[in-house]
C-alpha cells in the first residue's frame, strides 16, 4: 500500500466526516421545524480521548454509557488501523 493511497484514504475519511456533520445539522434543523412544542429534557455529553484513554462526561447515565461504548469502539478501530498500517508500510 503506497503513501498516495493512504493519503487519498485520509482525504476521503475527512470528507465523509464533513458530510456526516452536515447531514446531522440538517436533520436537527428539520426536527426543530416540525412544530412540536413539547417539553423535552436536554441530554448530552462528550468524550476527550487522551492517547488510548477516553475521558467521558455527560448529563445522565444513559448518554455516558453510549459515549463510553462509542469511545471504546473508536479506540479499538484506531489500534487496528495503527497495527494494519504498521505491517503494510513495513
């Protein structure tokens, strides 16, 4: 696997990230335009990944569990790609 292919893969992944972010914003705007005036409870959280260790915070247990699961999957994928690229570029 050449460096050009890895660079192209990186550009494609960045583009996919931008597209996913744009779609998420559009869906959020469309759901807000539905006109439902219901009382909702705001939930949220975040993840800071320092090396292979995720630091998770959130407003309720359910969002923290989801974010923890997603961060573990992200770190596992990162390790797989690192090992894969090490053996390919070697």
